[in-house]
């Protein structure tokens, strides 16, 4: 998939969202980056899916595809309410070419 991702990236014409039509755009990636850098200890997968991307037609599909494509990584953190059920958190995979490019563009 890495080759296909690189092929779709053109930041003057955002092909990522239009060609793949599932909505994980450069803006979404920068938003997740901002959440990771905020005072939050982690970005909950449910928070990202239901609140941050909740206005999309199918936010679950967006998140699932981003995880499957390696753009987002998931990991477990202790649940502050019930230790028997860890929380699934997510973060950008900063080794992924799409993520590297959107963060490079954001920094310039």
C-alpha cells in the first residue's frame, strides 16, 4: 500500500480523500497530530471515531481503513474507570509516508 499512498499524495490537489473516498485527509492527520501534542495523555479511538470524525458519513470506515493502511496505530492504555477493560488509543504512524508528508507540509 505504501506505493499507492505515495502515488495519491499531491498537496495542491488532495487526491488522498477524493481517490480513496474515505475521508482521512491531510487535515484529519494534522488534527490527530494536534490532539497527540495537546495536554491529553492519549487519543482514544472512540473519541477520534465518534467525536472528532463524527460528522463524516461513516467515521468507523475512515478509522478502520487508516488503521489497515498503517496510517494510524492502536495500542492499549489502562482504563481509568474500569481496569478490567483497557482503553484502545491511537496515534499517527509517523513512519508512514502519508503522515510524514502531511506533517512536513504543516511545518512549512
